[in-house]
């Protein structure tokens, strides 16, 4: 399914033409009260609202519409909340279409993976609620570009909280990163919908996904695996990486076409020791149950990584070859919970 058609389907009354054109970025947002709340409506710019934030604890309310722009939240916009005006995340969509290999407008090179993100935040204490963040760049429309990573959201601030957010892209949808190799920044995703195809949840953050829905897309290729859901790159010193708990994994592709995960050991960070725990989660038939993990590079086999499962269900969780599905004991599972991962931070749902 083509991205623009899909986005039009989730954006309420916003049609395909609205997504292609978007809003005119740069318009000044409206303020309320003492500038603690900023309202963004069609014709306004979300980035302009971010730029206007003048202190910690501010809120940006995004009203229904499609906002075609890149949004970057710098580290000094602390404790910021960006939320949709309604409870339905389909009503307010922030979308753009840069990819890793997309040339920068100034001719200085290409965007790179991180630079392709539609939404980027380095701000500690960020909360995003009731929104859709999307990257609708399509491989088929750009056969000349080989850097096909196209990120919807790139987050690397501690205490980042996404609540009821839809994250839509294909390759590298959600980049959960940290501010530094030695920083174990925490991120919490609750009741979010995340879709993609290749490595679409990846990075080195301590990231908890609770009651989330991961969906693998149909992909027009004649090989399998068509992609992987997770690609953690956890720092070796970090005892906790990505945790998915009480979630579900579905697929728009044929049965067994996807892997659950592969380890990412970046060339710039070869000491990484990827960590992934998937527990109490329903895994649909789109995931290969016999061999759910694979390698990104043979030099870093997945068997040497911190990949574990616990009490998963569904056809994609069936244990047929035990050594291919490392299981935790109940004692080990007590160390891999939302509370142990987030520590003294208690995000409010």
C-alpha cells in the first residue's frame, strides 16, 4: 500500500491532495494565556510554535489537519508537551518525505539517517500525545537513491514519553537514541501504533513499549525476510535496552515473511551489545517462529547478543527450535519490567 494513500485514510477529512501540499510552514501560531499554551492550526507551522516556546513546561496543541514540515525540538525546550487537540491521533498529522540519501537543499550532501527524520527531539522531559508522525518517502518513487532509511521520529532526550501516537514509515520508522554513548536515556511508549518494514524500531536508548501495536508492512520484494521489527544497538555498559511488554505484532505481509529482530552494531560504535526483551506479547503469523532472529553482519551474530523472550503468545511466538528463541526464567523476568527500566521516573499515562 502506498504511503500517501494510507495517510489519507487515517487523517480523517484530510485527502491525498492535502498530504501532498500540506500547510504553509512559517505562519505564526496562536498563543493562549501567558504563552504557556500555543495553538497550531492549518496554515500555521508546528516548528514556529516550537521556536516560540519561552520556558519549561509549555504545551503545543496541534489542531486537526496535515502539517507537511520537518519539526526539530532542541534540548533547551525542556518538559515540552506536543499534543493533538483531539484524542484521535489520526486527526493531526505531521509528515515529511526526506530519506538518508535525499540531497540537502544547500548542496552540502545528503541528510543521512538521523537527518531524514520528520520529527526530532533532544529535549529532556518531552511528552508527545495523540498525534501521527510520519515519513512518506517511498523507495519506488526514488530508484536512484540507495540510502532508503526514512525516519518518522528521532528521539534522544531522557524521559521522553509518547502516548497514543501513530508512527508511520517504512525503513527505520522510530530511532530511539541517547544523547551520548555513556548516557542511558529513558524513553516510554504507551498505547502507540508503529509500522514499517526494515529495522523500524532501532537505537540504543533504554526504551519501554507497553501496550503498543507493531505492524509490518507488505513489501514488494521477492525475497525473505522482508524486514525486521527491532534493531537495538544498546551500549555495552547499559544493562537495559529495548523492552516490549503486553504488546502485539501484526503483519500486512504473508506468514513468516518477517523476523522479530536483528542486532545493530554500528560501524562507529563497535562495542555495542544489543539488548531486546519481548515479553507477554502476542506475536502474529507474520513473524517467522522457527528462526525469528537474524544477523545484520556475520561478525556480530545474534546468538551473542542480549535477546530474550518471556511468556509470548500467538503463532509467531511458537517455540519449535528452542535454541532459536532464548527464553527468560521467571526470576530473570523480574529484572525486565517497566519499573526496572525506567527507574525513578514514573511517566503518567
